[in-house]
C-alpha cells in the first residue's frame, strides 16, 4: 500500500515509521523497541503485526506468526512473559486479522492446533478460583498484562482480549470446517461475556457511574484507558455504547493534559500510544478531536519522527522506555 497526502510532515512521519516497523521485525519475531524492549510480547506484536499486514507486508507477518506454535506451552498458554493473561486473546486475534486480510489457508492450517489449545487454556484459566468476591467470578485471574494499567490485579483488559480471541477462534475453526471446535469457542466466549458484563454492572453500581475501570477492584483512575480496547481495536463495543462513551468522557475530563493522555499510574508521562488509543475510539465515533491528538503526536515527534513510550509533560523529552516505541 502507498499513501500520498498533502501534509508534508505527516507524510514524512508515515514513511519513517513504516521503515521503523520493518526494522522492529527480527525474522520470526517482532519487538517493540531497539534496546530496553528488544523482546517479544504477544500484546505488542498484535498491534505491530496488524499494522504491517495493513501496509501489505504479509510475508513478514507470516514469518512471525509461523513461530506461534513453538511459543505456546503444552497447556495452551501463549507464553512470552509470566502472568500476562491477555496473551492468548492477542495471539488468536493477530492470527485472525492476518487471515481476514490474506486468506492464507496454508498458514491457518499450521496454526489451527495452537488456536484450539489456546481456547482450552482460556476455558480452564477462567475456572481458577482465588477470591470469592462475586465481581471477579468467571474472569481471568489476577496478572500483570499491560503494565501501564498498574500492579498485579484483575484486569478487564485481559477479559476483553480473551473474549475477542474466543470469537475469532470460533470464526477460524468454522473456516476450517471444525464446527465442534467453533461451537466450543463460542460457548466459552458467551460464558466469559456474561461474567464480564455482570462484573461491569456490579462495579458501576459501586462507583455510581457507568464506566469501565481498569478492573473490578479499581476506581476511576488512569488505568481505565485499557478498557477502551473493547471498542478499538477489538470491536466488541460500539463507540456510542454507554460503557465506552462514559469511560471516554471520564478519561477526557480527568486524565488529559491538552490533547494528550497523561498516565499517572505506571509508565508515567504523556502517553504516546495511549493518546492514540483515545484517538482511535474518537475516530470510530467520527469525532474530529481524534485529529487534534494526531497533531499533538506530530508536534511531540523528534526530528527523525520517533516517539518514546511516554513524554515528560514539562520538559518535552522521553521519560519512559526506548527512544522509539514500536507500539507508538
């Protein structure tokens, strides 16, 4: 894919970052950074590989996806780091995105055994009981997952990614004429959906407002940015769904400095990819504020069009992660 636009600075940023994405590609893996983050995560890979697929770099994406079976443990867990319970959903979603774009049946046939085992892992993991509180029943257990959400805890982020993975697994298995496997994935997904939204209802009642915090034990804090993934990129909720609009309003009112999202919990600073998380949900809603956030990103870029994970709100330089963050 080639893109030509009149804004020269934006055009240069696109060209530079398309090249950077290919540099982050390391053969059978892709990493979100050149130094500190020069490691593989299924979460970061989901965003990066989806971007490469949209640009048409299907061979590079297939090279990384081809390694997913050996990255999966015998119990079905797609393991890159410990206690990252979003990994299975992220891995299956990435496989499904690639298949939606390319229709690569040979690669899908190679990956379907891993998809089946991944569904089984989510089913079993949900049954672990570590607390009796009703608001956590049926959810994924506590973990760390997306570290910008905060410390070890229950996270709706994990549940949203797992739900998307189950829905995509059902579609992939049905594509391969595995109707029994598809029905199992759908049943597990429906159970998770019921548990997830029951938990959200209980949490909203506790908080007195219809928002999606980072998890059932949390309040309205900056970690709730993670729950917006339910709208984009996962397309589980529409942008005008009250859960999304209520959360987005709270984030804009309480956790933005100008057009940038300020993360004050962990990875502290003006979040680059987190600001774009807000922008993508606004874009789904047709809200022109998304373009203001894009302009902020351009204004915050270095001369070589790079962005760290977080930017110091007063000094303007990077204050978290590598000098260029692949997710951003």
